[in-house]
C-alpha cells in the first residue's frame, strides 16, 4: 500500500485527527504492512499486543473468550483493532482471525514512542484526544443515568396511582 494511502487511512481515525500532515506521513512511514492468510490468527485473546492493527482489505472475525458475554463479529475493512496497544502495553481481549486473505498495517507502540520522544507535542495530542473521548463518555453516562432516574420516578408514580 502506498504511503499516501496509509496516511489517508490514518486520518479516518479520531485519534489521529488534527495532527500536522507531516506527522501523519511520519507515522504512516513507520507502519508495518502485513498479509494474513485464511484462518491465520492475527491476535490471540490473552496475548500481548505490540500495536494497533488497521484492516485494509479482507474479512476479519473477532471471537471473545468464554468469560465474555459477546458474540463473534466481523471487523470491517478500514477498522482499527487494539488502538490502546499502540500507546501502552495491552493484552488482547479477543481472538482475531483472518477469513480469506487480509491486508493490514500495524502502528507499532515502539515506533510511536520514538516519534513522541522526538516530538512531545505528539504525546500531548494523543493525551488530549483520549481525554476528550473520556469526557464525552462521562457525559453520555450522566445522560443515561438521568434518563434512568426519570424513568424510575415515572414508573414509581404509575405504581402509586
């Protein structure tokens, strides 16, 4: 896959949005291109991950281990698997299996770490993006909590009437 295509793909993910285009190209240059064959395991539940995997083409199936209450599902091309793994040590919670031939790129944690050491603004960017995401999640949870409280109050009013 051409460098420009990888860079364009990276821009499709929230965590990379807002970065200087030159930094996106630097990150794209550091990605590893990979091909997986039908049935090959891309990640193993409980196994260490050294980076995020971006599915470029092909079908990928995600299977949860028995302790999780999840059905298996298909990961669409253009999806990122294991975003956290490109920033910190991470253990996969899913087994990821190629269905047919799959082309992917990996954004390795060590590569990003080196880029962040060269340019601390990159680390600040990731921090800010993740903090904003957590704030949105907290707001959404508060809104759900408020809706549940209103529904509970309405239900108790109906019972007492």
